[in-house]
């Protein structure tokens, strides 16, 4: 029996978002603090919603931004366990 492929995560860590954006971890946390990078806090975790990051990128990027995010997330989920 074939297992269904895991669905892409709805959120990224700030570190994952930084890597996708090509910025440093420190700069990403600063951008969250300034409100330039959308993030939500759940308990002690700070997460960047996939949809918010896609909207942010779509303002300056071609319509395929969500496809790129989906591909990066799938690659990350296969390498991170």
C-alpha cells in the first residue's frame, strides 16, 4: 500500500524563511521585529505562515512564487526527516 506524500507545511521557521529569502537568520528576526516579515507566535515558537510569505514575495515576484515555496518546502521536508 502506497503512503500519501506529506502535505507541505503551512508555516516555516524564521530560519527556513531566511534561507528561502537569501538573508541571514539575524536579519530575518530583525525583519519580523520591524513587521517587514509576517510572523505569528505560538507559545515560544515564532513561525512565518506560508501564505503570508507567498503574498510578500508575490508583490515583487512572478506568479510562480507559491510554486517555488512549495518546492523548497518539499525539498526541506525530505532532507529534515
